[in-house]
C-alpha cells in the first residue's frame, strides 16, 4: 500500500528507518555492541530490575523529562520499549530507582521530579505506578537498599555542590532519623566540570559494602564512575584511591550513572549511559559492560563503544517452560511406559524445548494413550513444523504427568500462557491441563493449583491459585465447544478440534478459543477476569503447589486429568495435541495456532519538488493463488503516532486492504495531514474480534496499545527542521577603500522554497561607499541551495574616515509563491573598509562627520543621522 504525507510544516525530512521488534526473541544474544539502546528520548540514568517472576529484565531510564517508560529484555542486549509507567505531573523527571519488595510483592519507584524525590508504587514491574508523594526536597538520584529488615535510602543533595547522603527508612515510603553525609567531591576528577558526587548504587561483596557513584558534570565528557567502601551501610565510606574506574577514552565520552545486575551465571553487569560526543550537551544513550571483583576485593569495570564483545550468559529458552508435541508415533501405537508398574514415571513423551520435562503415562492400559493420525492441522502455523499425530486415551483413566524433579514442576511464573489442542468426549469437568496441589487455595482447600478444563454444558475455563492463596478463574459461557459421545461416535467423527490459550499477564486472566472448523473466525476471547479487582491479591504469580499424596507430587503438571481434594479427578477423554506452557503473556499472534505474522516492510522516499513524502508499505501475506488467504483473527489498521510529548495522539491512517482470497494484497491511503515535529512512528495495530481496544484518535497513544494487539514492526524516522533563511559565506569581507578593491559573498537560501524567491541587496544608508552587483538574485525550488555570488567594490569618496569602517549590505526577499520567504530579511552582510586618512593620530572619537576634527558640527551630523534611521525603522 502507499501512504502519501504532505510536508505542510515547511520541514525537510531526513529519514532514519529502523525496525523495532514487538516481542523479545527467545534466543539470547551471543555478542553485544555498545550502545545497546539508542532513542530519540536521549536515554540516560538507567536503573535495572531482574524480576524472578518471569526471568525478564526491566529498565527504567531518564527519558522525555516528564515521564518514565519501561524497557524489557530477556538478555540485557535486545530491549523493547514498553508503556509509560509513571508521570509525576511536573518536569525535571530523572533518574528513577525501582525496588521489588519480597515482603509485600509490590514494586516501589523512587523518582526525581522538579528537584525533589518521591515514591510511587505498583503491583507489577510494568506499572502503572501510583504516586505516594514527595519524601525529600532539594534532592535527586535516590537509591533504595534493604538488608536484614533494615531500609536505607541513598540520595544526592544539590546544595553546595552535589553530595551523597544516606538516611534510614521505617517503611518503603517513610524516612526516619537524620540524614548522614557520606560522600562529597574531593578527588580532583570529580571536580573537573563542577563539584559533583551523585548517582549512588549499592553492592555488597564478602561482607563489604561498595557504593558506586558518578562524579563531575553529567553533560560533559569528564563524567565518570568511582566507588567507596564501608563496613556498614551507614558508613563511614572510604573512596577507592584509583577512582574513577570508568572514564572517557577510546571513543567513550562521559560514562556514568548506572546500575548493576547479574546474568544467569551470576556475573555482574553494569548498565549505564555514555554521551554521544565530547561536546557539552545532554545527548546520551544506554550501554552495557561487565563488572567484577579481583582477588583483593578491588571492583573493576570498563566502558566500551563499537566493539563486538561476548554477551551476558542468559538461558535464551527460559520463557518456554515445556512443549509436548506427541510426535513420537507411529499411528495406533501406545505411548510407551517402558514396561514399568502402574504410576511409575517413564519419559514417554518428549519435551521439545530441551528443558528436560518429559511426560509419563500412568500405564499402557486403562491409564494410557495411543498415537492417532487425526489432527487439527498438518503444520503448526506459528512454527511451520509438521503435525503428524495427536494422542487419544486408551482406557477409562487417562493420566499423563511430569516428574517431581522436572524444571517445569518447580517454577512459579508471574505471567504465563498455557495452550492445548483437543477434541473431547461428553462429560462434566474435564481436565485438559492441570497442576497438582492441595490446601493452597483460600477459596477452597480441595482445589488444585491450576486447571485448563472443559466444564459441564461444554464451556471452557481456566482457574488457578496464586502464591498468596487467592483463587482466580475465567469461565466461558456454556456451549462454546462441541463434544462427542463415545458410545455412538467413538472416533469423534465430525466434531471439531479446538485450540485454547489461557493467558495471565499478572492483572488479567484471559481465555481464548479457536475452532479449527471455522478458521475464518480465528481466536475468540471467550472469558476474562481482572484479578486485581476481583481479589485483594498483590502478587498473582502461579503457586508452585503444596502437599504430596501417595500418587501425586505438588507442582507436577498433568495432561488429560486434573486433581480435586487430594486425588486424581476430572479425566479428559478424547484427543489431545500440542500442549505448551510459557512463562510469558503471549500475544494472540504468537499463539501456536495463530497465523504466521505478516512480514512487513517499508520504503520511504522524499519528493521535495512537490513537498510529498511517500511511504510504501508492503506485507508478505501468507497464501498462494491455489490457497488464498483466509480471513484471519484480526482486522488490521495502520496508525501514526508522533513522539512529540506535546502531540502524542494516535492518528488513524486506514485499513490495510488485506482481504480473503487475495494472496498479494495492496491498498492505498489518501494524504495524511501530519505535522512532523520530530519523530513519527508507524505500527500495524490489530483490533481483535471480542476485544475492544478503543483506539480513538486523540485519546490513545502507541504506548497505550495492548501488546496483544500489535503485529509487525514499528518504523521510525527523524525529521530535521530547516526554517526559511538567507545564508552568506563568508559572513564578512575586508576591503581597502583607496585602491577600489572588490570582494564577493556566496549567497543561498537555508531551505527549499515553494516557488521562486528574489533577493534584493543594497548598501545600507546609501552613502555611496560601495557598489553591489548584482543587486537582485533569483532562487528557484531547483537551485535554492546553490550559492550565487554577490560582489562588492569600494568607492574612494575623498572623505577622512576611521581606520576600519563597517558598511552593511541589506538583504530582503520577495516571493508571490512562498509566504514564508516573502518579506523575509536577513542580518546585513558586513563589508569592512580599511582607511586611515586622518593620519598617524587615527580616527578621533565623536568625529561623526569624518573630518578628523571634533566639534559642534559632529553633534549636528549625529542628530540628523539618528532622526533619519528612526524614520526608516518605523
């Protein structure tokens, strides 16, 4: 499709196009190169949180000066910008610190706004944070540290230079006692560009407290990082004598104000900012480098830029907990139990994630399964893998389960997605996927940890207990699935397969259903609960279970059965296939049976002769002439969002025109009237059936769009504003009067005009000291940037003048086709004339009439000239 954008705001667009992934890749990076995050928001002062609930890293940097956004990563290298999580309501919003309390499960943000420190709280790492008020005035750069039930707040006070203090806290939101000065600039390097110690961050190593800090001016290349040590969190602290440990050099400028986290091998990583260049400014970006202790307890780090280096050690498959595909086969063969006795664990079904979570059947008779070549699909749409088999129960007590030592049996994810494909017999409660537990739910101790189930009346439901004992459920209407009667139709012929996806994002519990006989309908949202509104829970992570029985173990996952009152229950007779558990709240387009995401592309060209920017969008829609595209799960739209904080509305641009039966879709928009103030972003936004997104122009921003409703990339391009203007090179020339010397200026316009522009040039005051040629220049939209020469020659007027007299050349523009240039004037060009006709005494002050004598006639001349200038200017 084509999108045409008129540049009515008189700006020349310079395009920088890049693709931002909307979901993190599951494969961790092997290498990294700094910077790891570049943004038009000029990011700095990053604080980082490694959240055990889902294995993700959350970063909260300084950004647009009025609010905070969250960035997420699974590997510390590839970052995804998330939503706006907090906006204090004033400017000067900098340097947050976010702490996750294990005591109450809440997340506390210690923010700087308007030169004061406040606290905001959230129940999730991605907010939204709710303001609790200001706790410190005239202070910045807070850092919270907790140990052995004691709380400490480190901060920078800005009186008398930036100095670091510590004060104890009685809670996460209240200070107690007196503040104590612990660090001030005194090492030379931290006094080079302002007396600054700021950005505290605490580490503890072998009983010693290491306080990182930054010194010197943050907007200069002299900014660096040092540390001080103490035996107590309150100090006294002693600075390391060889500070700074990172500083400018090797293409690095002003490294500082960071935080520290660990990779999966326990290695320390320092995430911090660097400046773009050596100039004094606030242009910064986010960088990553290792940090380590040597055998003498000395803390080391480095600052790099542009080098490809080994990345943090991350288990890239961590979000994929388990995936059972049942592809062992062959058809009509039993799922193997290895000849073991009933209930003994045998790894008969492989976990294809490689996480070591095989499934075992109960036995190979009444508690077993048989491979069947009846499947819902030949190829998994999301992965492209072939699907040859499903499994069907071979007896009346189907039962598959994981082992107690399995990885998936020990996790307690804060966000999760559980998927399964099934075709079931009639019945009451039928447990498709479960998790064993007893006594954990405060609603009913007989309930287990987790159920993805069919319910009486042929509805479907997802139910689970969280780590605080609260019970959550999302239950559909009855009759949303069809089932079969084993007596009259034992193979289930004519009954659809369904795929279900149960998703918890920590706040909403959602259940989606896909009818494989009606692919044009796609996934439907059939049930949803707001867990935080329905319960008092502050931590909705899935419980790991409790209590063991004679034939089950807490935390084990089951397929084909569930548990109730400490015993096996709720058998699901019928076909089961493609069961996957993920520690992430997947988008609909990432579900196994969702459509393969389109592969979008964009090309951008500027036709400045006609003031048009053309954006050519294209999609590789799945399909072929023989198998045209079916209607998907979504209707897709393209929206435009400006990153200007004053105008961040979401503009509707039009639908994509991707229709059923069209394997090579094309569509075209009309002209979009968008004022490009600095950067615009484009995204394909999906509006799902059954899920209201409320994307009303002027009421939503791209950050507010639910991630489940974003497909494809976001494109970004910068705009460079060039205002109308008149330029001359050089800015002045020096000529000798007596020799009638000449010199030339090169003149051009600063930006492309809409039509012809004439420049008019003349000697100011018209004294006849110079001649200007030519006196008129014509610029067109085609030659506006090409310089044209204007030459000036001196005239010896036989007057006695100063040794260096300045004669201005006035410049004005006229245009009937460009209102911005019509009437525009420029600062006069300067022609300086050398003359020394007054002799060795030189020019006399107050000799206004230039006769080398000072008298009453000079004042008369001055008054006449002043009156003349006043009349001209008015």
